[in-house]
């Protein structure tokens, strides 16, 4: 049975299909597999409005049918995208094994967004997978992606999570769900690896031209389009990973198929946020060697971009040696660009607008003290912000020691050289230091309740995370870290 098509058009769908116009080697037509009993677990009304959709028309049974894959929105032409990827360093041909691109919603301002169903059933790329998704991981992606959006970090977003009325078999039977993901596109580093592996230079060129037109239109007139694309992706990824570092976000599985060339955070599997600051932090249960640890993320991004450069070599220059030289020259800029963006994040967190040579060393001294004392990453910087307002020294004795006390005198001397008024310093620090993040134990609490059919904690958590920089009594409980002495937090991919 195929999904029915929604012919009402009242919901505001404006779907186009530019990606489907690329050669068929990059995608395959497929349809969602209908589910038993569609229901709407969470629905992002604000995002719907931004996309030009009518929340009222989609909030009920009709929306549940669409977001579960039982009914296609008007104009949908579903495809599964082909791509490859280096997973934990090993190359594999992949593709959308449980996701379908329904089309590209054109928003009222002309912006174009992919509309994808994740967990919509088997596709030609499913291999031995069931094509389904469990409720917990889909709700996790909804929560974490919306949290990063509220923090001002580029990310895919979540429009809805629909329940299926069916169970999926993982290590145990779990309630099934489908996530509706919104993205600038789903073009990955692994998409270029896939095209390059086919050995079709024309196909690779078409993908480069399409990606430039969609994400880097200013570079369409570049003399060397492939090089312009590489440089553009490198710049955005350097900034993105620096933004992650600034809020303590650990992606958890930075395979090349999980790196979007748009510069958005994508594929929320075993991701989480730091509690205590430790660069070696790993949450993913499958990352036994710490490849994707918090402190390794810049180096892994550089490694992934090297794989993109390798894929683009045939288009960089007809002389392979010269092409490799061009790629290496571009890649050599990544550490510098990352450090530039990361230094900017650190300065903002310390209230420094003007750059001085010792600023990064000053920030690193603080981070080192936090590491040795077991201080909470988010709360330390939020308390530092408050200390500017109060004029009092920060007391970290309750967080494992007072190692930060001597550092504060140096910081206040440095702050005294800033030309900005106190109010400006406060505004800068508040914009860079959230008071609330998706605390891992709070996320688990909400997911556990939702698994039992109670979404109260989920909605409360989402409301707090939508205002991460606002302190108040309503979110005080969400600032508290996990209980001391508990088991190390572990996350799972959900596939």
C-alpha cells in the first residue's frame, strides 16, 4: 500500500525538487511505508510558521498522517539520497536507509529547506536495516537540534515527531516514531565521496555546481568552482566546530556522512553536552577509542575535510600533482581559521571585545583550572557573568576546589583594559554564556516519561531550552548538574 497524497493544499505546502533534478546516480525514488496508528508526539508550531505552513491544519490527525508517512503532502516526490562515508575512519557506501526526502519547502522569504522523514521505512539503501526509528532517539534529536538553534548555532531542525503505533526491535522492543527533519540541504561530505567513487567526473561536476548554487551562490563565478566549494565548506565547518566548543557540545559521531556541506549540525545520534569540563569526554557507547571526544572535534573536522578535498581532486586541476597541491594549501588554512573562530568565542565568554595577544592563554588557564577542579562548564561561565554584575569573586569551592580564584585577578586586570562599559561587557557575556543547556539527566528524564506516554516533562524542557540565555526561577532547576558519584553518562545511536 502506498501513502495517499494530500490534495487539500490548505496547509501551505510549497514543495520543489531541485535535488531530484541531479543525475539519478545520486538518488532513488521511494515512498514511505505506512504505519499502523499515526499520532503526533511533538509539533514545532513556530518552525511551521517560519516555513509558511499552517499549524492549525497540521496539528491534528491530518498532520499525524503526513508526519508518520501515511499521507504525502501536496507536491511531494519522495527520494532516498545516495552517499558514502568514512565511519570511524573506514569507507562505506551508504545512502538513506531509513529516510526520505519529500521535497524542498520554499518559505515565504524564498529560502529553501529540505523536508525529510526519518524512520519512514525501508529504502533501496537499507541494506539489512528495518528502515524504522525508535521514539527515544527521534525525540532526542528534536530536543537537541532545537536547543542548538536557540543557542544560535547552525543546525538542522525538527518540525515534528510522529508515533507509529508499532514497535521496533533494537536490544529490546521500543515504541516506533518518525522524525520530520528540516535542513538547508542533506548534502554531505559523503555525498561527494560517493560521486567521486563512481569515477564519473561529469556527475561530480554537477554536484559541485548544484551545491554552490544552493549554499555558496557568491562563488558561482569563481574561476575554480571545486576549490571555491572546498574553501567555503572549510570556513563554515571551522566556525561551526568552534561554536560547539563554546557551549560544550559533543556531536559524538563525526563520520563524513554526518558532516553537512551547508555548515549545519546534522545527524543527532549519541550527542550530548558537557557537565564537568574535560576535553577527553566521550558519551557515545560505540566510541571506545575516543575518536570523537570533545577535544578531538577540530582535528576530526579537519580529517573529514581532507576526505572532501580528495573527492574534489579530479576537478581541482587536470594535473593531479597540482590538484593535490591546491587541496593541501586550502586544507592548511583550517587550523588557523578554527583558532580564529574559537578565540573569538573564548573572548566573548570572558567579556572581551578587543583582541590582545594573551587572551587565549588566559582563557586556557581558566579551562585548565576547571578541568583540575571538576568544575561545571556551563555554570562556571554563567557564574562568571554574574560576578561581573555583582563585583564579587567567583566561588567554585562547591564544585570541587577553588583553583579559579587566583585566575580571577588576572582576568579582572585584563577586563580593566577594555574600552567597553560594564553594561556592554555584561551583554556580550550573556550572549555567549547560556544559563541553561540540555542537561543530560534532564533529557533522559523527559525521554523516559515520553516513552511511557507522558510528554509533560518533554514540553517543559523544550520551553526552558527555547530561552537558554535567560536566568529566572522557572529554569533554576534545569541548571543543576548530575548528582555526584553517579555512573558515567552514555548515549546510543538508536539504529
